[in-house]
C-alpha cells in the first residue's frame, strides 16, 4: 500500500505570530496608541506583550475568522424586509 504525503496546512488561514490579520491589525493599533502617550520603550513593549497574550487567550478555542466575523456583524447595516415585518397574511 502506498502512502500519500498530505499537506494539512494548505487550507488553513495564514497567521503571523499565531494571530490572523484582524488580530494583528488590532495589535498594530495598540502599538500606535501606546507609543503616542509614552516614551518609555520597556514599558511600551511590556504593554504590547500583555495585549498580545490577551489576544492569544481570546482566540484560544475559537474558529478561524472569528474576529473578522464579529467585526463584520457589528458594522454591517441591518436591513429588514418590510413585508416580513408586517406579516405575510395581509
């Protein structure tokens, strides 16, 4: 019997430092925010490390695209059909 070499990671989401793009974008925004208000390099990197590990904890056990799905849900306009609001029996 021949064995076929499989590439399990081919359909997985690209990750940088274990975070997806939206999570990484959040980390970059935190970086900009922290460095706007403080000049202490050690403190700033400590805060960023805490934010990074909190993001990793937040993402643990959640499916891929979780953050982007939540953001898309919150910021997409909600449209409701008027005939469904009135009821179809009219």
